[in-house]
C-alpha cells in the first residue's frame, strides 16, 4: 500500500552537499515515505559512481525517499522518474521543444542533456532515494564543461529564452512522478515501460553502448566493453534491449549510450 497523500513532507534547504545524502538521513524513520528534500544549491552534487553533478543556483535539485514493495528493483524507479520528468518537461516547455529520455537516467531537450536521475537503494532500510537534477535557469557558459557530443548539456533558459519559476517546476515534477508511482503500485512496471518508451527517440536507431562497471576500491566508473546494436527499447526490469550485429536480442542493466547513428 502506498499512502495517498504523497509527497508527505517537503523540506527546503538553501544549500546542502547533496539532496540524496540529506534524504538518506530520514531513511530509518518508518513514516518517511514521500519525504522530499529540495535545495537551491548543492556543493557536492553527485551523478552515478563518483561523478560530479554541477549544481549552481538556478537549477532544481531534489530527492524523494520511497519505500517500494521491492527496493531491489530500483532500476524500475529510475525509469519511472524519467517518464514522469519527460511528462513534466513537456508540460512546462513550448510544444516546439523536443523532449525525450535517454537510457538509463537522462532527460534530453532538443537532444541535449537537461537533467539526470540518481537512484540509490539503502541497504537494510528497505527504501530508495531518487534524486533529480534539472538545469532550469542556468546560463550556457556554466554548462560549457559538459558540451561533449553527441549529448551535450543544456538548460531550460538556454533552449527557451526566459526565466522559469522553480517552485512551479518542482510542483509539476512532483505531481507527475507521484502519479506514476501510484500507477506503478496498482498496475506494475508495464505501463511505466510503455510511457518511457513513448518518450525515447533512440528506439530503432543504431547505438553504441559503453558497458559500465564500478571499480570497487574507489566506486569510479570504468569502461568494461563496447557493444553496438539497434535499440529495441527496455525490458521488464528497466534494462536496455539491443539487437546485435548477429540479430541476437541482448539486455543490459548498466552502461551508457555513448553514440548513435541517425
Ligand atoms: C546523472 O548522473 O545524470 C545523475 C544526476 C543526478 C543529480 C541529482 S541532483 C539531486 C540529487 N542529489 C545528488 O547529489 N544527485 C542527484 P550521470 O549519468 O553519472 O551523469 C553525470 C555526468 O553528467 C557528469 O560526469 C558530467 O559529465 C555531466 N554533468 C554534470 N553536471 C551536469 C549538469 N548540471 N548538466 C548536464 N550534465 C552534467
């Protein structure tokens, strides 16, 4: 059962190291499902592994604490939040802007990375923290370290000249994500998978997947291998499915799309 009144509590901070880290402080509180931590700035924002998430003022940084029925299936929650973010960004930006998802945890605007998701299961507490970083009012110069192709970085204010109300952006995101979380509890992952795939522009395209491993001693990403194939979508646990050069269907649970052919 999920409480119908999610989010239960929204905690605002001016500056934190990482909203995911802050949200984890509430993990041992049984009633904490639906707690949301929002910060205006992070001084140690993180991506997957030990990667940095650049978090200046003007961006949106929030983490949600959830107690799903099966915390081991946290990949599904990452996909769920991606689908919710795609819906929210589509609602917030003009129709002329292309919004899509990129496996496993990116949200793209006009094919550039505007946001990322960091989903972390907390051992022993049966809960998952889902962090969302979204470049809202961030000038292009501040994103220049992340301009590598094919998926360089962007923000709402770069793509659509203007300033966005962060409170309104937060409200729309929370409404979409919690609505999908309710759907996930009643109908399972299938409808979430469908919604995510509907927003993925890479299905049917040839892509290169860099399989990732996390080095245990320093938790850094290390390339394990490259695979090329046609993207078929995602499987029933949120892994990416490719058809390789021999026509075999392969699923991968971790990795990164490093390149694609139009
Ligand atoms: C992500 O990781 O995309 C997940 C980012 C999640 C950030 C949120 S903010 C709230 C919560 N609290 C946290 O501490 N984290 C979460 P990954 O797929 O590993 O991508 C990280 C890579 O994206 C970096 O190595 C950079 O190359 C690039 N990057 C860093 N900051 C960026 C930014 N603001 N916009 C676009 N790309 C960025």
